C-alpha cells in the first residue's frame, strides 16, 4: 500500500475521513493525496470574468487543503502529503487523481446522525465512487475514528464466491492488518437440506488457511435486514462489501432510505471489486 487518496469538501464528515485516511497512511507509511473538487457557481457562467472566479475558488481550495496538510503533519505524520485541487465533480476528480498517482486505496466520508446512517451520503459521490472506482474504497461514517483494525467482517455470497477475486482481496486486507475475518452470509433457502452451516466450504478454507477466520451463517429471507441487525449487535472494526454483487449495499445506500432501514453503522465500509 504505497499511495492513498482522500476526498474532502471541508465538511465535518469529510474532515473526519481525512483524519481516518491519515491514520491509514501512517499505518502503511504511505503517501497521502488530499483531493478537493470544486464547481463554478451557475451565476459564474454569466459573469464577464469567469477565469478570475475560477482562480479565486481554486486559491481558496488550495489554501484549505494546505491547512489540512499542516494539521496532519502536526500529528507526527508526513511520509509525503500532496494536495490536489480541481474543478469538476467529486467522482471524476477522484478517478483522475487515482489514475494519475496510481493510487492503491481511496477514502471518502459519510454523513451520520448519532452514529446512525440515515438518508443521505455526502452528496451522491460516495455511492457513485463505490460502484465505479476500480480501487478499494473506504467509506467512513462521521462517528468513526481511526484505530488499529483487529476484526473484519466480509458480507459475501458464498454460492458465488468462487467466481470472483473478492475472497483474495478480503484475505489481503486481513493479512496486512493482521486481523481476523468473519465471512458473513445470509441464506434465504428454507430447505434445511440445501444448506449446512456445519460444513465449511473447502474452497474458502483453502484460500483463507493462512489468516484467522470464521464463518457466520444467518438464515433470513430479508438479506439487507439480516445484515443490518447483525452488524448492529456484533461489533467489528471494518465491514467489507461489494456493491456490484450484493443488493445489501444498494438497498442500504439508496439515496432515499426509509427510517425502518436505518442502520447502526459506526465503522467504515471497505468497498472491493
């Protein structure tokens, strides 16, 4: 893990994500890239001096990024911190910066309310980035503070795990953090004969033989609800999900989520592909 990028709009949730990213960067002795994407106000397009407005916005962006950089350095971390300010959307800027710097990991913030994820992420950029960024992405709740990761939960579809490289990615993070990994699966099949929680999957056991791990099986017809309940009452330091393979992620982070789907998420999500 050599380069980590973190997006910020200078809000409290985003600043918390920056602090979390700096903790990860210190742990890995990695270079940290602070990224701010800004937009030109619509009124600016009617102005006779749009270039001056862009220059002013960028100057303010750079100034605030440098303030964040100096704050991080004061906390005894500086393995290389760079600041990138660009006009455009958050996702496009994060994607471009990730490509330019060959980033290994991205970090973004998430809005919370009393440690409960409610109706919205910071804009919709975290959702878009989670689905489209090719590198792993940490989505950090507002209440989450960086600490050493000892326990990882991987919400996965055991029936399809052999068809992907997801298990390899989950194993990598368990190894680098020297953490135990829980493979959490939800079975919707009511036929007891079709599923035996006491029989470990040989493929999984072989792939994870070098890391501490255990299997957690839940029987419930509502996958999203079952996982929400599990993560609310079984503490972990990190939850790994894959947005393109699991409806849980899409349900949980729909832009308009109802109150009965409110999720007690106090730990980061790690999005892998």
